[in-house]
C-alpha cells in the first residue's frame, strides 16, 4: 500500500488512526496531550535515527507547544511509517497530511 497519499482529499492518516489512538491513550495524556519526553519513549521504538525523529517531531507538533495531541501523535506515527516503508519525509507538511482539526487555524 502506498502510504504517501500524494493526491488524497481525506486525511490519509485516518485510515490507520485506530492503531495510533490506542497507543496514545496508553501513554497517559494529560488534558488531551502528551509531553515530548513521553512521546519520545514511543517514537524511539521505531529505531530511526534521532535526526529523522527530529524531523518527524517538527512536522507533527503543528502548534509548536512541545506536546502532541491525539491528531499530532497519529501524524507522527504515520510519518514514521512512511519512513520505515522506505519513503522520504516531506520538507513541509502537505495539506493532505494536516489533520482536519488543524487546517483552518
């Protein structure tokens, strides 16, 4: 399956969201968010280099508050999946990867 979804109108991440939501909930979010330190414990399980995980974080922390909400966490996990599938990460987040809750802000 091509996970890049270059021309998708829907939020492509939603197709795999159910997997990410369970993990997010298991990390004990406070006020709907997890800290960077808590997120890191999950992201490093991918065994991707820190430089790649740093790019994933920059692309995923859309409100740049140093924390991830459920949408941002799902996006981070999705981007990790793209990289593990052998694809390059985008330099900027394309619209189809921006969660609908963040598109008009």
